[in-house]
C-alpha cells in the first residue's frame, strides 16, 4: 500500500470525491490495481460493510472468467458468493427477488453479449418494480455487472456493446467506466444507488492500465460526465474503451492540425448528463460522438438529437458520429469494424473544414 502514488491529472478532479489533496495525492491508502482488481476491491468493500450483500453468477465462486471475484468466496463464504445455473433470465430474476427481500444483490452476467436472455427480467420487471407498486416495493438494490465491448478476438458473442438497448428503458441506470479509479467509484455508486443499475465493464481494459486506487470505499456520482481535457474547437464524447482512442485522436488533432479538442467521458449512459455535453458544444460549436456499437439506433443518435435541439445556433458543422457498422460484430474484420483513431481523425478534419 502506498500513500501518494497518484500523479495523473484526473486525480485533481477526483480529489473532492476520493479524498486527495490539491496536488492530486490521495490522503487515503491506495494500492496499484488494474480494472478487474478495482472491481474485486469494490465488491470486497461491499461484502465487508454490508451483511446483506450477495454476489452470484456463472462461475463467480471460483473467481469468474475475468478473475473479478477472485478470493471473495473464501473470504465471505459460499452463502454470500455463489454460482448459479447457466441461465441469465434466472440470474436476474433471482436478483430482483433477493433485492426486493432486502439483500444488496450483485449479479454477474458473464458477457454483455449474453444479457439478452435476461432482457425481459431487466426491462419488464426490474425497471418497473417501483413504478408498478406505487413505490410500495422496489428492487433498487440490484446491480448487474457484465464484461462489455471489443477485445481483439471476441467475434460475434464476446464483443458487443448493448448499452443503447437499455438506454431505451426508463427505471434503470446504465454506467460504463474507462479505468480502474472510475470503475471502483462508479461501481460502488451503482451498488448504493436505489435504482437497479447495469454496470458494463470494458473487458479489453481489465488488464490494461494499472492505477493507484484507494483501498477504502469511495463513490463517484452517477449521471455526471467528466471533462477529461478542455479544448476550444471540437467536443469529443465517448465512454469506456473509446475514451482512450479519442484521447489519442485529440493529441493527433493538436499536433497535425492545430485543432484543440475537448474530451468528455459520459460515464453514465442513462440518465445522461446533457448539461455538460451541451455546455461544451455551445463553446466549441462542433461535436464528434464515437462508440463501438452499430451506428443505427446507437446512443450517439440520442446525444446528437438532444444537442441539435439545445445547441442548434451554436453548431458550426453537422454533428459527427463515428461508430460500428450495421453488421454483426465481425471476427477477422474487427480492425475494420471498430471506430479507430484514423476514422475519428478524418471526422475531425471534416468538422473543421465544413
Ligand atoms: C436497499 O438498501 C438501502 C441501504 O442499505 C436500505 O435502506 C433499503 O431498505 C434497501 N431496500 C430494500 C428493498 O431492502
């Protein structure tokens, strides 16, 4: 454990939330974690502080395919961390029941691509439970975690980004982190939130960057986008893995074109932070939104629509969407499918020269 390992700039933003001083140095103990370890840490904090918390899903007892629950069954017992049958509908249905009955229910769906068998339980039951009972009952203490997004070789069934399906469903929250510090804080916010939440974890980032993450529990507010980098010419909006692509694109735009980009991590897809996005677009006049999911009906369409309603007279160019194609997620063609830095860079050139 270290006490002052954090030197990266976003810690300045986080200092009020996770207890750092003005220089971004954590006042609380931190330890090096990658993203999957920050998930384990959040779950560990929850199981330790909340005796009603239970974790369940396919293979979670032995640590899960991505090792997110490793060691937790041994530490907290098989009544609190346990395997379920291979039945996503059953996992979420059980989670709703457990949450209604007073548990802090944390369900794992092994891949976001396999959340569809549970779609009915999520959108028809979990999302409506409080509303349909006139606030007599709720399953707000249910959190559903699932690995999400492309991974380089995942193909049809281990690469999808289904956030837009759930963004169409009032009554739930949908959250996606971009790195270990955000992951732990946002996951703990989902667990504490009094609405059912879906927490998508970018699987390609599980073992990517290592950061100094506080070992204690802390939360990062939901429905607040984070301005990662300020700029004056183009607003770039993304979430999860795509933030890292756009960060590189912002540097390329600065170096090669002298274009200043403002980079925003949406973080919560539903309900989303319209204010931060619109404020930025009112300043820059140009917006690029990028996600891996197919372009048609993707969440970029929702953002684009809202921004043109709110900022029509500020816009200097049509809003650009750089997204996946309208095809199933391909295997060997993944490098052509994903909205990579070159596609995004081209879109910036068009925005600037419109
Ligand atoms: C959900 O958790 C909160 C905080 O622990 C608790 O106050 C509330 O009663 C729980 N809800 C249900 C339905 O048990």
